[in-house]
């Protein structure tokens, strides 16, 4: 016997679609979530939350007292529950920086743990929310078994790969987003299946808000890339379509580059004109400081009045005259330098001659000294006491002949000594004169060298000044000529070939883009069966939730997008309708995934507080009943091919107030009603430094 409530049985879309699912179990689902105050030395459990396949409701009850209703429901920990669940599924963070710091200080030894299935494989995981650093996983184990046996730590970069979550994307028709070449990651899929509460369910492609600080792998083109990923995950892409998408992406990128280049080419004349005009005015100011209107004069003036062009001619002539004067002065200084050089050479010649004369006089002295030395040696020889005269046979010193001869020699020697003294006196006089002259010559040479260095420094300064003038003249000529060229390009852009060529190529590329889009639209029509199935699911969902046949839902793949629209005659709009269309789009994709072998969704979906996104109470209750009917079709949760978790502050329909659906009740009015069992903001010292961070 079917014991389901009539309101649920009426909404059994699986029966109405008359189609059998091809999946019996989601690829990813969570059986249990634990929040632990510590795991050492003994585990202390704060929350043990059982979850099932099918519908799971996390209800943060609001007080009947209007003054405390918002406090009770909105501060109990619904979003923290979602963030912790996402964390166990591989997200890098479990809250904003502020909230994570509060949790770490309140639960320094805290962990979150989960038992989850990935393609029918059970995993137990433990991840730190306190000061711990390592996460742990264990296959075919419970959380309790993993706490005892933490031998397999995993790290942030390989967590999803270790659990096999990355492998869910192995068979995608495209591994990258064709518009950017960026890889499609598990983080993208997780973001779609667990939209941020801060994103407010505003549109189909916005999954994460920067306010959540979730550090997820975002998109370069946030309005189109997510839609491509959604189609890819749903299997709504064909091989030919991917090739066409790649070709289109190449053409669009080329078109963007060409457009930017054309803008640069069009802006360049004005930029260059401004640059060279500024340069020209600066050069003219420094050259013609007495000209009063340099800052306001145009480059050309039709009237017979000064303009920058005419002033440039005057300035160039003045600089040329200055250069000629400097060159003449430089030549004059060079002549003076040459003259001083000649004087230095003459002094050096005289110095050399005096040096030669001094050397000659020294040699004469040395010769006289040598003769005297030889005479002394002769005297010593004949005075030697052991020598005998060979004529008389007596000693030389006793020989009368020798004595007479020595007497004569002494007289001659005395005369030589006198002559030598006179010669030495004359030599000393000559040497003193030579030394005086050499000293005077050295002083003159030093003075002349100093004079020449001064002249050279002056000439170097003048040459540098002349070079600066030449550089200034070249700059003046260049600024004027470039200003003429760019002024012509600015006034006659149609005559610039480079701009014309770029414009022509842009037009041709635009035509190729239109052709590629047309080809893609033709290919999109080949998704008729798959799109029709998804559209029927969405249409049936809209009718069941809104309870009126006038309402309908449509799914469009036009313009390579993926659009879910609720229609009632003309297309409906408004925040409530937009929110409902997003919720039903996600649910429809979840149902479609159970029917399609080409879809790659995990079969897991989490919605955080959808009622708060401006969804009416009756519509919200109808939506929850509709999801319950989808789960009820399979009788028990063990047969359901999806898992749906929703958090809410609004009471679910009364018939769903059972343990089968209601998995957790929270209430912020008392600590034990909070998700973490405490008010974390009150357990840390609120210093100014902390809040400044």
C-alpha cells in the first residue's frame, strides 16, 4: 500500500514523465556529518548529524516572538553547516576569515568529520577546524574507526584527488573551458551543487560570492563560462560543437585583439602629438626664454603671427649660431693648447741638453780621479820595503836614484793637485749653474702643464656644451618633424593604411564570428532529444510547484547558453520568480542526471536558505513538497538516485516534520541550540586588534 500523503503523490514527476532512471545511486552523497570539540585524548562530539539519500532538511527554528525571530533563526549556524559540509567535500575553506578565526579560538582542537560515498565507495574523512593542520581519510571505514587509525594524512592540494572526486570529471566531453583554456575542476562542480547563500540565488550562473571568501576556482568570464561548464556537465555538447566552440573562441580572441589594436592606432596620433608637442614646447622654452606665448601657440597658424613651427625655425637658427660660436672658441683654445705644448717641448729639450752636459762634466771628474789613483798605486809600489832595485841591488827606499826620482815626482804631483783643485772648483761652479737652470726648467714645465690642463678643461666644457646644443638641435628637428607626421595622421586618419587594414580585418573577423555562431546554433538543434527531456522535467516541475496550468517552464540553448525560464503568457520576471527558476533548474538538472548516461553531475545538491531569497511561503512549501515527492517515488532513501539538502528558517510543511526528512533542528536562543553548541563570538577576548583584522 502507498502510504505517501496525497499532496506528495500528486507531484510524483517520475511517474508523470513515464521514464525509468538509469542511475540508482548518486555519485557523491554524505551519510553522516560530525562536529568534534576534540579527538585527543578522547573524542568529544558536539554534533552527530545523520543524512540520507533523498530530502534532508536542516531547520533553524524561529521564535514565535517577533522580537527574537531573526536572532533565533538567522544566527543558529545554517550557513556554517553548509560550509563545513562543503569543506568535507574538498573546498579549501569553511567560512570567512573572521568566522574561521572565531571557530579556531573557540574550538582549538576542533574537527569536522564525515562519512561520504564517491561512486559507491565509502570514505571516512576528518578535517581540522581548530589548530590542527592535517586532514585524514580512510576507505571503507566509519568516522570512529578513522579517529583510532589516523595513518593516512592528506593535504589540501591532493584531498579531492585522494577521494576520487577529481575522477568524476574524467569522461567529460571537454576538459577545459574553450573560451579560456582553463581546466574544468571539481571545485567548479562543487560550487554549482552548493551555491553560496551570499549569492542570493540571483541568476543561474552565479554560484559563489566574493563575500563568502571560499577561495574557489573562479572564471575569467563569469557570465558565460559557468554556462559552458553546466552544459558540459549535463552532456549537452557534441564533438563538432566543441571544435566549433574552440574555433569561435579563437576568432573572438582575435577580434578582441584587433579591436584593441584599432583603438591604439586611433589613439596613437593624439598620444604622439601630445608627446611631441610637449617636447617641442619644452625645447622652445629653454631656447627662447623671452618668448611669452610658447605654452598657448598652435603648431601652425594661418595668420602672419608666430606659431610653434616658425619659432622652431628661429630656435634652430639660434642653436646653430651658438654651436658655430662654441666651435670657434674651441678651435681657439686648441691653438693655445698647441702653443703651450710647443713651449713644453722646448723646455724638455733644454732640460735634456743640460742633463747631457752634467753627465759629461761628471765623466771628466771621474777621469782625473782615476789618474790620481794610479799615481798613488805607483808610489805604494816603489815604497814597498821588500822590493830591491835591479841596478844597485839595494832596497828601492834606500836607492839614491829612486829617491831623486821620487822628489821630482812629488814636485809634479803638487802641481797636478793644484790644477785639480782649480778644475774641481770650475766643475762645481758649472754644476751649480746647470742645477739652477734645470730647476727653473722643471718649474716652467709644471706651470705650462697646469696651464695646458686648464685650457683642455675649458675646451672639454665647451665641446660638451656644443654636443648638448647639437643634441638639442636634433631633438628640436625630430620633435617638429614627428609633430608634423602625427598631426597629418590625426587630421586624415582615412589615409593611414595600417588603420584601414586593421578595420578591414576586424570586419572580416566579425563575419567569421557570425558564421561560427550560426554553425553552432545549427549544432545546438541536434541536442533536441536531450534538451527536450530536460525541458519536460523543468516544465513539469514548474507546473507542480505553481499548481496552475497557465504556468510553464522552458529550457533554451540559444546563443550557446543555458536558460531556464518560467513563463505565464509573456516571460515572467521578478525576484521571487528568478529565485524559483534557479531552484527548479538545479532540481531539474538533478532529476535529469538520473535519466541521462551522458550527464556527469554528482547527484548531490545543497541549497542554503532559499526562502530568504524573497521566495513566498506558499511557493516555498510547494517547492519542498515537490522535492519530497521526487524522493518518495523510490520508496526508501536507499533507492533514491540523488541527495538534496536544504537549510531554512521557515518551518517545512507539517507532513515533513518527521525524522525521515528533518535531520537537524537549530535555535539560536540557547547555546545548545546552536550548531557548534556555543556562541563562538563570546568565547574569545574581543580586543581592538582582533576586530581590526
